[in-house]
C-alpha cells in the first residue's frame, strides 16, 4: 500500500507532531503513548523518541497505516 504524502511547512517536523498532522492519531497525548509503546516506525525501524526530527521522504507507520513526509 502506498503511503499518503503529508506536506509540512518547515524543513523538518517532530514525530509527535507529524503523527497528528497525518491523522494517524487523534491527539498529542496519543502520540506519547503509541511512541512509548514501540508502535511507531520511521523508515521501517521502531522509533521511541517523540522528538525525532523527520524530513521530507521519511515514511512513518502506525497500525498498518503509513504516511510520507512531503515538502509543503
């Protein structure tokens, strides 16, 4: 399944913010929980840092859904 492209305004975005922007979660509080539980992967590897900086081209996956960071 192809990831959805989600444009960002700046050159990078934090993982927690991107999950919400991409509608992979409902709230920032959800981001903390799913990341801490090891449910989020970035470019195929589990990521447990909510502040991880993402750049265009990075692919984020959660619960079978994927989103790619795109230039805004």
